[in-house]
C-alpha cells in the first residue's frame, strides 16, 4: 500500500488553515475537473484531490491522519498502519467533496475504511467505528541534584503535548505538572505518569508521560550503580597509626575507623550509606594520604628519625628499582 501525502497533493503546508485547504482544493479541482481539463492524468489527479480534501477538511480525520503521518512512508514508498489501527472517524455520512469515495485509494480505505463498503459517504449508509485512538506518550527529562534523588522531592515539570485544534491540526501545548519523585531514583531511570501525555483522539485514552531522571554532577560524591564513592584525605600519621575520622555521607556526617597501616587508595565500605531502596547501596570511602605543605623543624627531625628507622622499606621494590 502506497503512502499518500495529502498535504502535498493539495500543495499546502501541515499548518494550513481550513480556509487555506478549501481554497487550494477549489483551485485545483477546477483545474483538473474531467469536464474541463484536457491534461493527461487529470482524472486521477481530480480523484486524488477529492480524497485529500475529504481527509484534511474533516478535523477528526485530519487529526488521525497527522498522527499516522508521523510513521511516514517506508523507503520503498509503502505504508503500514500501526498494529491494531482503526479509525475513530470513519465515514459519518455527509462527504465534503463531489468525489466518489469508492474510487479512493487503498491507503484511504485502509486508514478510514468504509469507502467501498456500505455505499460510501453522503448517502446516509456510512458507519462510524467505535474504536478510539490513544494519545501519544511524551518523553521528558528532569535534572536533579544527588540530594534530591537520595531523599525524594517534589518538582514542577513542564513539557509539550500535541492535541487537535478545532480544525483537526495537531498543535503543541505546554503542560505543567507537580511531580513527586520517590527516593532512590537513579540516572537514566524513568518515571511513568499514566494519562499525563498527549490527549487521545475520538475519546481515546491519553498517553503517558515518561520522565527520565538526569543526575547533576556532585562536587563530593560519585555514583556507581547504587553505591556512592567519596575520596577522604587522611594524614600520614592517621594512616600509619590508625584513627577514627569524620567522613561525609549524603545523610550526614559519620565516624569511620581507618585501620592502622593504611595506604593511599585503600577502600573502606560504609554499609547501607548508598542509594536508599529495598536493597540499599553502600558508600565507598577511598583514602588519600596528604602531606602538610610545610613542616616545622621538629617535624622534619622526626621524619629523619623515621627514615633512618624504616630505611629497609622500599615502596618501589615492585618496580625493581
């Protein structure tokens, strides 16, 4: 089945008003009317014009067509409607043109049905199908701070939905919601808000809003899955002798025992201090030994004594130097 671009047939834009569509149709219909035009293919052109105008003149049909048009034609020019597609407008009787619906294309028949069944339109024998079309789902992104996803929060979200106007054109509309973000959501996760997407057509259900969580970079913590990582500086003597140091967590400060003889880069785990949830993550503390920028003479003497006492230790022995 070939795809039909009704806007191209009438030579109008997707945003054309009903009056512009009517004007374009009348102009072209006069030009290609079989009783007037001697051009080759005028009869087929006239049929195409009638079919295009029948759809674009009807706000309900036009809205359905615009939805389907998003699927576009395949590379070979063919078109296949979405699975389960049925028109909610169909033929309600009372056509807009003088065209014979029985001569409309397979595309029209497949999309709106009834042209070759039940005597066509205008005769009062048409039918209106009861199946409705669900509105499209809308995707939006929401950037949050780590503290917000960690504790949960409520945010105001604005996004765009599309809904048909009185002429059947799908028009964008800004929609704003207050959304409650549950604690523990992570980067890339989606929050589905049922029925908050674009409105349905023909009384169909509204689509959903799919809200994707984005996490702003944090100056202190990094995220690995459900775990949080933080680098904590310690002094050489804290690392050598062992100590209890205060470390930050998203939930507040806690004390951490640094084992005696720790090296820089050693990782210590704070169980359950990562992302909250049924299986909460951990916080991984990475030790970083830092030196004072300057030592007083007494400290330098102590280091000299230490160097003499530990001179057998070669931290570069694995490098064979």
